[in-house]
């Protein structure tokens, strides 16, 4: 099944790294939402601060990973999830004194 790259970026600054990979997919067995994505903000020391992904959507659904642990989440749509990720990431960028992408 095909995966079409829709958006990809990496931004490193102030000790943080923000990385997003978003793909449209026709593999609806593995990705019923029609999307395969990872939205990640972490430190240069490899600590995940926040990560939204659906790496195992067919079995575990959509997930939010934080330094405190992992939780499942309802998928509101790709655009809405990206806005939520950016809003949460901005709080870390403000604290680190960096400029979000």
C-alpha cells in the first residue's frame, strides 16, 4: 500500500528538536484514519517531551507520549491534531527561549 509524504520538517534550537512527518496512506488496514504520522518534540539528550503518533493505529490507535507516560487519544483529524501539537510544543519553546518553526 502507498504512503504519500504530505509534510516533513525538523527544527533544532535551544536544546530542543521538533520533528514532524505526515503521510497520506491508502493502507487503511494498518491506518484506518488514512494518515501515518509522527509529531515529536524532544531534547537533544533524547528525552521525549511530547509525541503524537499512530505507529500501531490498527492495534493501539492514536497515542500521545510524554515524559510522564503514554495515553490513547481520539483522533480529531490531521489538521486539528497538528494545531494541538503546535500549541503544546509552543509551551516548551517558550520555556526554552527558542523560536518554534
